[in-house]
C-alpha cells in the first residue's frame, strides 16, 4: 500500500501549558477547520481524551458528505498525541501531533501518513492540495488565537 506523507510546523507565541490543552479538546478542531469542510463534531463535547478514545465527525469532501471516526492511538500530554482513522475517507490516516517549548513559545509539529482511495491520481488531483489548504488555514487561525 502506497503511503504519502505531509509534514508541517508552526511556532505559537504561547506556553506549552496553554497550547496543548487547546488541542486536547476535540471541539476546538471545528474552530481550526476551514468552513468549506463543513466539519461537525458528533461526539459529546468536553470529554476527556486518552488513548483509545474514539471521536466521530461529519465532513464534506468536495460537496460529498462523509462520516469520519478517529481513535486516539497515543496520548502523552503535553508533548504528543496520535490520531488514526477508524473509518472514513482514507485507506490510512495516521496523524502525529508533537509539541515542544521553543524560544518562549510552543513549536507544534504535524506529521501525517495517509493513503487516499483512488491512489496516486486522486492524491495528485485533490487530496494533497486539500490537505495543504486545510493545514494552511489551520495555521492562520492558530496564529490569531494565540497571538
């Protein structure tokens, strides 16, 4: 199975003790997801995240509704967590989030391994560009929230 990777980082001018709790709340994902994704959290709000937690969402991909379920595979506050797709739009989605104190703020890294249905052609036509746009949007919103 062919895997693709996407990696990005952002430095936020806020301490790790403030940044990680933001990411630890699933409802904040809606705040940092672009409106064109039509993201809706289906899981109850304000639940405790831990390894094994399942989170349910509805999204739209190019207008088509998709139900997505992820599982928190690893939970190591305040430095790391990993979410994986249980069911949804990919054959594989493995997203590692890491956080480190850096120059008076927090450096946040995202490393995604994924495999879209439709393989290389789908990735080239849609998926890679969509992933890049979503993470670019996320960076803009995060900079505004943690300015």
